[in-house]
C-alpha cells in the first residue's frame, strides 16, 4: 500500500465573516453596474453547477445585477478555468470551481494558467462528500466487496474527466486499497453517472448532489463516502476510512475565484455578499439536501488552502507514479 500525502482542509469555523470595510472610491460605489459573468468549468447539472445556481439567486438579488453562468466543461475543469484566467480583472468575471482547481496542475502539467497565481480566492460555498456507488446489478454490498472484485479482475470506474474530483477521489481510494480499476473519463459527470446506473462502468464516486437521487431511487447502491466523517444525508453509509482504507479520504470543496488583479474592495464585497447569501433559508435548505457542510474561510485562508493542495496533489502523483496524457 502506498502512503498518500495528507489532504486535510484546514478548519476555519472561526473565520471572520463581518462586513468588509470597503473603500469608498468611485469604482467601489459604482460596482456592479452591469451583469456579472461566472464561468462554471463543468457541465450543467454537475455538482458544482447545481450548487452555484442555488446560491446565485439570492446573491444576484443582493448585488442588484444578474449573474450569467457559462458552462464550459472538459479536461477536469481546466478548459473553462483557462478562459476565466484570461478574462478582465474588473469584478465582472468570476470562476466557480471545486477541488479540481487544485488537481489540474498535477493532472494537466501543460495547462496555460497557474491556479495559485492567476486567481484570487473569494469565498468557499462548502464541502460535499463524493459517494462511491455502483449499480445494484453488480452485486456489491460493501466497499470491500468492490475492492476485492477489483483485485480479482479488471473493473472500471467512471469520472467527470481526468483531474476532476470524481477522478481524484477514486485515485486516493484505489492507491490506499491496492487495486487497479481502469479509468473511463467522461466529458461530463452526468454521463458517467448514467453509465454507472446502466452498468457500462462498474463504479463511480460522484458528488452527493449527483448521487443522491439515484441512490434514493435505488438505481445506485452507496458503498462509502469520501469525507473523513459520515454524511448526514446517508448516515448509515460508512466512510472509506471506516471501511478500512487509511488515507483514502477526499474532501470535495467548491467556491468562488476572480482573476488576479481584481480590486481588493471588489473581493471584499463579493466575499461578504456571498457569505450573506449562504445564510438565506432557501440556500441552507437546498444545500442540506445536497449534503453540503459549511466551510467558512477568509479569502486569504482560501488562497493558502489552494497553494497547499496544489503541492499535495503533485506529491500524490509522484508517490503513486500516476501518468497522465
């Protein structure tokens, strides 16, 4: 068994979320004066897309301008992120990304941007478990059943693309458990989920928002969650750690970024308004249904987490000898 780098996100429960002291410049007073564009580098219906659309309803109301979402999936989120990195740093261009943001440099060494340098973090939306699932027809009752099947024969797993959270969650599990499933990357996560439901791939680890309804409908069997603790959505489903696989946990977060150079007063305003929108009863109700846990951080703490995770993921690739095309 390969010893994996630790990927613990920092606990920022005490992070200050007070209203920012926004500078009273003419620019700060006039922003926003037109619609805001938000790049979501994954398909419509993906976990990050669902989470974003729920939040943006009250956030747009608070900002007094519509927020237009552009979905540009592919290459583990790096295609859309590369576009966002080149956008003007004027407060009207956002990147909404997830843990794939820090996976991309290790999975795609030639991406034309640096997540740690080309973006500034604004606010975390929360963390959410990935759920290891399989079709009932596969006959897996526990995660150990799946792992043992993978040791005895070649089995496949689907993902939303190389470097996506659905890919990284399985990489950590398979390296800890010592089996070699064959990776079948899809362009978008929902396609992978459907292929898992139909049995075309043997298993997948989608985010809770994509896994929840198929599990409720009994089209998928939940075998384990990726987070260090159990999810309140499926409290009877064990974690991968509880299943006996050390260092197999993976915490999937999502949040807002802006291109580096965006004025600090805009970052402060977006941080405050986003955290206020997260308190909206509708957002809290829907996020709870999706299994999202609060993960409050200041922009500076979020920036530090991004830099830390980029280093951890490079170490993971080196330790495991992973090869990406």
